[in-house]
C-alpha cells in the first residue's frame, strides 16, 4: 500500500501525489471501501479517487533518480514500434500510455516523432491522432522524469539531449 504524500504514476493521469487515504461519501460507493485521493502533479486543483484495491488501472511508484538516469542512457537501445497501420498504431499508443511503462512511452515517442518527420519531409502534416498521442506520451514521461531528477518538466527534453550527447 502507498503512503500519504508519496508520488505515484497513475494510469493516463501520470504523476500524482497521494493527498490522503480514506473512504468517500458518494452514492453507490461502499462506505467501507478505501480510496487513494490523488492530486495530479501540475493540476493540484484536480482530484482523482482511486480504489486502494484496483486491478484495472496501473499505479506504481515514480522512478528513482538512478532508474531515471539509466532509462535515459538506454534510450538509444529502445526500438520504435514496428510500422503498422494508423488504426493499430492508435490502439498500441492507447495501451502503451495506459500501461505507464516508461519504455513503452519512449517507443511511442520515437515512433510518432519519426512518423511525423517522414510526413513533413513528404510535404504532409502529421496526423491529429499521432500528435495527440505524442503529446500525451511526452507529458507523462517528462513529468515522471522531472520528479525523479528533481528538475522542471520543461527542462527534461534538454536534459535527455545533454545526457545522450555525452
């Protein structure tokens, strides 16, 4: 069980801080059921009620600094997704984002970035769905890396480039 004050990654919401662990007074909800009351980082005015015993949505601890640095150093070895049609790509992106797995997020980012570059080179615009999933994957990954590395989210991309250029 996680503790109050801990930062966790929760499904597509990304990094959240556990504000409290308690029951909730809502219609149709068992009065004895415990929930994590989560505040998404960067959107502290939002609240997510996550059952403490939830098998459907991924919830895990944020990476530690050493794990984050190792992940960044390993980015060149993470292969993009294989070429697939846009409908399958959308499904894979949705599942990868829901999984909260950093390696999957990197695969999505690499794949959609390369796809967008190829479309731009041929004079076409990136697909809206690809742009949306690219932004979601970057937001979730960069938020977690920012917390793990104790830097601003806006500095994460630059940090990654600096590490990989060494």
